[in-house]
C-alpha cells in the first residue's frame, strides 16, 4: 500500500501577497531564506501526515460531509514565528472576522477528521506562510507592515491535498475538494 503525505487546506491567492513577498525577500540573502512558491500559498487546517490509501478514502468520505457558506478574508499585517528578531517563519495574517470564520471552518474539519482518528499536530492558527528562514539570524521589520492590507479572497473550497517533496521544494495537488454551499437549517 502506498502512502500519501496529506493535509487539509484552504488555498490563498493574492497578487498583493506575491508582491509583498518579493519586497520582503529583496533585502535578504537567498542563502538565508526559502520563499514559498505563490502557487503553494494556503492555510493548513490540519496536517494528516503519511496516510494510506484506505484512510484517504475515509478522509474523503468525512470531508464530503462538511457544509459551510463561502466567506471573505482580507490579508492584513505580517508577523514572524517565533519572533521578528528571530525569524523561522514569516507570515501574513487575516482580518478578525475572516480569522473567526476560518477558525470555525477548521473546527468543522477537525471534528470530521477526529472521527477517523486524526488529531492536529498543533493548534490552528490562521496565518499564511510566505517564507521560511534557513538561519536564525534573519530579522524583519514587521512594524513597517502594521495595519496594511494585502488584498482579499473568497473562501469557497476546502481541499485534501497531497504533498510530493523534492529538492526543488514541495508540489501540492488536490486529491479531493469540498465546495461551499448554503448550510441546511
């Protein structure tokens, strides 16, 4: 049985985020950072890890039971994990209402995934990774971007994604997609 490295996510798209990423990395050395390919921008709702084909079928079945209404998110502000003076991950945040709605969607996904034995490896945090630092000495002036917005997008799909790792970076492909629909009363 073959294994698939899988996660459940919402895609994120914005030309403004791509431009922000280019601006932020322009002042950094290429040997110090690894930018996320803009085609791979997403919000991970839950990382599933290495999953066998039979479990993929169970995940697809449970995801198919999820109902949610489409909603908008606005990309706003930037931050760093663990801190701007010690960057490992540089991220873009989202507006408060969008974060609340995305967290509610993540809870629905987590509830369904728990029914087939998955537990999150860490709590859900609505952030969009734009680059990772290879070295701990990377520092970014996040206050420069405080209060700024970087476009908006409609959340109307949740994907079960497969991740194929290579030296050039990961390639993600959608295994299954749940489209937003009006919730039943």
